[in-house]
């Protein structure tokens, strides 16, 4: 099996885990664990796991010239990104979350045009516009009220911001991962992440009633640490060694389908006309924005 095939399988595995995470993580927050306290579990647990497996990888030191870029990656991918996503998920619903994260390819495209001057065709501009209309529709027109979703519009906005920061991370990290083995790279990234999220999550982490956590909540926390954090970041960093950032971000197509089906099957969320319409707009927008141009039009795309 080729490395590219393995990279594609890794990308599919990562997006499937992410899809399940919308419902599983939501089931723990905020009753058992507050969102910022949950991030301490995520980053601290993943850092420990990456340090353990790093002993099976090559012995590498970070280059001094990469210190600042590594800090930026940790800030975007382990700090702000995780904090706004879990806070947004705690305030919103699993289906809203699964739909809004699909804007990541659109965000990557916009940021690529700004930062690395990637040319955007008229078709891609149309896709960006349609996708953002769907995302903004969820943010501004969500009138749903739920006890476990106290502020859906704000939560949706924070989830959209997660796409912005994660998209930025995918672009910045691409120029750095070629220099290091994935084990080396991730152990330092998550180690830096601990210091970035600790000031925000320490208070909520200390408020957790560990003695009375039910088994379901414990298994959910383990899934988020091992699956959603350790495995997905490892899968994605490997996939990025063989695939473009824009290609990897396109695998987010699978996420709303699996995420919505799982949330509904578990009885954790319900489909509404607005959610269906927004999901269709976002997916059409992502398709138009990320579809490769035909060979005859490649020069103009």
C-alpha cells in the first residue's frame, strides 16, 4: 500500500472520529466537565501519549529558527482552536457543530489567497459565498432553545472561529512538518499547548468532581483524549506529509453526514429545516470552492 493511500485512510479515520466527537464530547459538557477544563484533559493527555511514543521515533532537536513557528502552530492548533471549539460546542448543538466545521476548506482557501497569494477563480468565489451564507444562517437565524445549549448563536459563532484558527494551523504547519518526524513534532506542539491552555482551564479543571464521574463520562473523556486528540492529530500530521492542506481539509465533507446520523441515532439532537438548508449550502459551497479545475481551464483557475 502506497504512502498516499495510507494518508487518505488516515484522513478518513480522523474526520470520522471528529464526526463522532460532536455528540460524545457534548454529552460530558457542561454537566460533568466545563469546556475549558476539558481542554486540560485533551492537551495534557495527548502530550503524555506523544512523549511516550516519541521514544520509538528518532532523537531530534528543534531548530532555533523553528521556535517561533512552532509556538504559532501550538497557539492556532492546540490553544485558541480547541478553546473556542469546546466552548462553542457547550453552548450549541452537535448537528450545528458538525455542519459549521465543514467551512474549514473555505477558510483555508481564503487564508491561502491572503497569505500565499493563491489565485481564486470565479467558481471558488461563488463557493465561498454560498458556504458562508449557510454558516451565517445558522449563526443569525437559530431560534432553537435547549437546556444543554444555552446560547446557540454565540456557540455557532465560536465553532466558526474554530474553523478559522484550524484552517490557519493547517497552512502554517505544512511548512514545518517536513523538517521533523511526526512524533517529535507533536510532542513539542502539545507540550507548548499545555502552557497555552492552562491559564484558561485550570479553574474549571479543579472544579471537576472526579469521585462522582459516571463510567459513561469517563469513557467519553478517554475517547476525546485518545481518539479526538491523539489519533486525529497524528493521522492528520501524517496525511499532511503526503497531501496538500486544501486536499486534507476537503475530507471534512464526510463529517456532517456521519455526525448528523450519529447525533440523531443517539437521540442527542434533531434535524430542523434550517439545519438541513444550512448543511446543503455549506456542502455545495465547499464543493465549488475545493473542486479542482478541469484540465482545459487549469491555467485560468
